[in-house]
């Protein structure tokens, strides 16, 4: 049975201000919860409607699970985890820098892509969605346990960086297929709707683009997840 205090706290974690207040986030579904449970991230509590091997959980009924779940169709397991403290030391040869990525599903998918390409650090602007948003966690499919997101003033960070800076644009840019990428670099990605902000664009000397192979003006752009996967694949070619 779940207590009223537990119920209130877990439901509040759907909102960033309470995730910040309690330093907790939630994850749902066996695959994601299992990966987080066996990672370095501290487990606060696991709730499930059935017993799972190798996972210690508090058994609750389906009605209680429905009350604490953020999903339309609740899974059989939900975990509450401690938000890890990043030491603000951003590491890795390649750093992905995200400017104003507001869609949780997009950020979660990008985290998963970075995990696939063994990118350990993502630098996010302050107006990028919180990486511990439940929808981000779901879309990351457990990769949040292996990829660190840091929220910084991107402009100031780029000014101080000694890495080569690339930025993805739609026009007036070099094709990624003819770009000789420097391994020690930063790739800046902006939102689908507005792109990279003007202030940050001024710091980017190496403008890159994914060339269009048709003669039409549509589609106007690629989904950001598709764009990131194509760029990273070419970077590591």
C-alpha cells in the first residue's frame, strides 16, 4: 500500500519545480526502471503491481499505480530515483550542444542517440526542456543513466571553449559529406522551428548542413532526431 505522502510526492514529480525541490525523478516501464535500478543512479523506491526478479519493489495495486503514473496506460512498475549531482566537468572529445530544444520526446531521443554513439556529455541551454521530465525519461529508454546533461549559458561556454565549433544550419553552409570533422569539437543543434539563436550563430565559424537531394522546397526541414543521427553518423564515419 502506498501512503498519502508518497502519493503526493510522486505525483508532484511531474513538475520541474518539485523535481528540483526533492532532487527526484520518476521512470516507468520495466526496461527503463531495470536499467536505472542497476546503474549508478541512486534508487529511492520502486513500486510495482507484480514481483520482479532482481528488483526489490513495494507492491501496490493497479488503482494506486494509475494514481502515480504519468502515462495514459500505466505500466506495472514505476521507479523513483535521485537526480545525480553533475560535477560540471563536461568531458568527451565530442560534445553535443542543444539550443532551445523544447520537445521532451526530441530530447529523450537525442540522449538515446548520444548513448549509441558513446557521447557522454550534452550541453543544454537554460531554455531546453528538463532532462528529468517524465517524457524525456521515457523517450531516452534508460540512456539517461549513461549520458549526462548539463545546463549552462551556452554563449559563455562556447566563448571559453578551445574546441572546434560546428553548427547545423539549413542554408549558407558546407555539406556534412564534404566536411572534414575535427574529433575534438562541439556540434551545436538548434530547434526545428527557430534554429540556432542569432547570438550563438555569431560564434560558429564552421556552418554545416545536411544537403537536400530533391529539387523541391519541401519538406522544409528534417525532424531534429533524424538530423542529429545523420550528422553523428557522418561525424564518426
